[in-house]
C-alpha cells in the first residue's frame, strides 16, 4: 500500500492528450513539492518533472505537471509510442520524515 | 554531463549484509543528496534513504534499523549497507544524486539460500 495513490493504468492513442493523477495528504503533497519519474521498460527511472512543474534539460515540453491541494497530475500532450512506460510520483512526507512514492501508473499507447 | 555508476554483490544469502557503491562523475559531488532507492521485481519504487554533505542522514523508517549510507568525498563515491537481509530485500537497487537528480543503472540484488 503506497502512501501516494496513483491509478494503476492509463492509455491513449498517438497524438492524444493523457493525464494521470497522484493523490496524497497534507503531510506530503499538500505541503511539499512533487516529482514525477518515467521508467521505460527494462531501464532505470529518470526524473521527468521536479519541484511540481520543472522539467530537466532534455525532457520534451509535451510533458507538464500541476499540483492543487493534496493532489498532483502529470499531462502528456501529443502522445507518442515511446511514451509507453511506468510513471511514478513522489514527495517528501513530513510525518514519515522521508520520501514516499505512488504505486505507479502504467501507460499504454494503443 | 553527470554520470552515475554503481556496483556491488548481486547474490546474497539470508542474514548477510548487502553492500553497494555508487560513483558520481561530473557535477558537484558535495552538493548532492546521496540517495538510494529500490524496486522489488515487478513492483513499485521504495525510497531507502539519503545522506547530505553535512553528514546528516534520513532513512526509511521501515529500514532504519538495518541501513547505513556513507560517503567518501575524496573518491566522489557513496555506499549503501543493509544488514540481515531476507528474501523480501530482493530488488533492483538504484543510487541517485538526489530525488531530482541523476540515477544509476541499477543493481539486481537477489537474496536466496
């Protein structure tokens, strides 16, 4: 049981706009910044978004994120086949004094 | 460009100590949060802990009694030790230069008798 809640799956067709959610509480998302990670099959995760909305160099601007209250969301516009991956959200949790992850959302590009 | 490379024993017996090392090439080593994360086969990510250059450590409460993260700034390396491993510690272990930073390639550690 993950501290942050993500839907287990999402899907879309090429060119579509897809969103996925991450729900937490006041001790994590509600008071701390959120990171998003992309894990392509068989590879290490990489940072997609940090500090709620910041994209590292090299991450396409098709990827965007937002946060409101105790929830956050990741959006992918112009979906591409290579976006098929597992996506994880994470945030610091003041109650646990550590980072917590969501269980991950598996994105399928149909 | 920062590169992160990790290594360590991949097969352990129950009760042994897991030991992994991570080297960081490029960037400013002392400015990073030296972080370890793991992922059991087919499952999600779990934060293990971190160390900052001041020496302060933060560990996952569920692993705190068995985990030690240390660093050798002269070599730009940091390490993870996890004692008294069991089969439930079988996972791919990743090091990272912080939760917003660069990740290593991962090391599969299997605990089996």
